[in-house]
């Protein structure tokens, strides 16, 4: 689970393979992002709140654009050695802006 920096939204990962965005004040489900093939174990908002990174038991990290739920890219952790521990330790420690930059430099494998 991750809070947006402004405290208005919560992102959660789920065993149903989705990332969900909730409004904190009401508990209302606002968005649901689908794309992982196994349970989502870690989620984190970018500092500016525009992106969410998610990590899954399928060993992938995916980067989502919050405003429309578009998956910008995904990659297998095995090909990014510096992020291999993200699933174990949680995606919170990963610099999402660096993930976004990395994603812009490589084609999506969606």
C-alpha cells in the first residue's frame, strides 16, 4: 500500500493481480489497473503522484500513468539487477522517476 504525497489517495496491490487507487477520505475505489499475471505485492506513487510502480509475484515491475491507467511499460526484474530485490523489500525503495526514465529508453514488452 502507498499513499500519494498529498495524502488524498491510496494505491494498493492485490492477490487478484490488480493495482487499485482509492480515495482516502471516502474509501471509494477510483481506478483499477490490470496487467500483472500474479498477485501484486508492492506499489508506490511517484513523488509527483503522476505514476505508480507496481511489483508482482510474476517478477515484473510495471509503471502506470495514474490519470488514465495506461501501463507505460513493464519489465522483468531479472533484467534490471539493481531492482531485483524490489519484490522482496517492496517497491517503496525504488526511485520511480528512474524507472520512468528507464522505461522511456527501452521498448515495452507488454
